[in-house]
C-alpha cells in the first residue's frame, strides 16, 4: 500500500495551532498519531516542515500531510470459536472465556483472541497497531467476560476516548475469601510495578505508580466468602485483584495476589466481566452488554446456595 497525501488550505484569518487544525480536518486520526506525524516531519506548511504541534498556521497556508500506509501485521488468523454478543460495522462485543490471552505477548505467540478475531474480521488488520489489532481494552487470561474490539480506525479512536474519559462503565463479579471491611466502598490506591518482583504489580507510593480507583458492593455474604460487584473507575493492570487483596479479601483462585492454595475447587480466579455500559461510535444513547456467568463459576455459587 502507498502512502496517502492530504492537501489542506487554511482560510481562517485567526491563526490556529497546527495540531488542532489537523484534528478538526482529519477526525479519523487520533491526536497521538497526528503528533507523531508532525514529530516525524510528515507535515509541511507551505512546503516547510512543521516544527511542533503548537506551531501556528496562518491564513491561506497550504498544509500537506503524508500519512504512511498502515503497517501489515505478521499475525496469522486462527479459526478459534468466538462467543459474539454483538457486532456491527464498527465493533465486536465478545464474551471471552477464561484461559485465552487477549493479544500476542511473550509466551503467547498464537491462540489469542486477536488471532481468532482476525479470522472472523480480516479488515481489523493494523487497526490500533500491528501487534494488537482491534484491541481497545484488555482482560487477564484467566478472567472471563465482556471485551470490546474495534473494526476500524475511527471506532478504535472513539472507543478508546470513551475509556479514557471514564464514560465506559465496566462491572465485574468477584468471589473473594473473607469479606471487605465495609459492605460497599471505594479504593483509591496507586498501582505500579512490584519493586521486589517485576512480574507482578503492587500498591506503591503515588510517585511510583499511577492513580487507581475501584468501587465495590457486597451482593451475597457466605460464611467464609463474599460475592462482590466491582466497578474499576480506572483501568490499571490487575487492578481489581490487587485492590481486593489490599482490602484483605483476595479473589478466590488468584494464586498471584491471593492464596497460593485456593480455598475452593477452582482452576482459575473467580473474576468475571459481567457487564459493559458504553456509547458506541455515532450513537447518542448508551448501550448495555451482559455476559452470563460461566458454568465453572456458576457451579460454585450453586453449591453455596444448597
């Protein structure tokens, strides 16, 4: 594929930042990508390379933008069954089973959700990056439930903005050992890389990590366990698992942040992304998508209710 050349003319008598002008005229490109194009010298003003995003563009200036062709991914589509909750021309809403990794990473070069989605919707190739095409947000390997995939650049940008602005509401079910200190509450504890184990995340001082906020409420209290509804306000790696462990009630089956030997017969952590409320590209109203509790988790809950 060849690079695309876009030629624009600025007609406003009031000077404007070049990055804001391009964002208005090229809405299919994210702000970060436009900044990268400017940084790489691919934007010119009357033939002169733009120096920075804050440079002003004046009346009757010709602006040229070289947009490189989308990088081709080396990932091969794989015919892996998908449990599709909803699909249109912009998005895929998938009920991800536990045990499958969302995108390729060290030790997971095949068999990921991305490989499966490439087989179902080949046009997502390169959307949002050649190694993570279509990925808007993630779930841990052993967490089941709703995950959203973008099918084009415009929807990828739209959906990511929804998550960044905390307009997407994610609701999880978590069965924990013990119970939290209060029936409902809010955890605000920054998360960063564990200084003693670089493979883990941990609660760290504010200057060492990123802000992380989770809200929870108790749904059912059992003698030794509690079923919680958890809503992460931010989206840090392993956030719910770390915050619940911090409260003294780790997720059942979580061998990393909880008990090394699970208190119940479960091969993975009891964490399920049960619901996602989000406004899809081009729509005014928020949609709600739900994923039923999988059989392995439902079995444990049925045993409690006997």
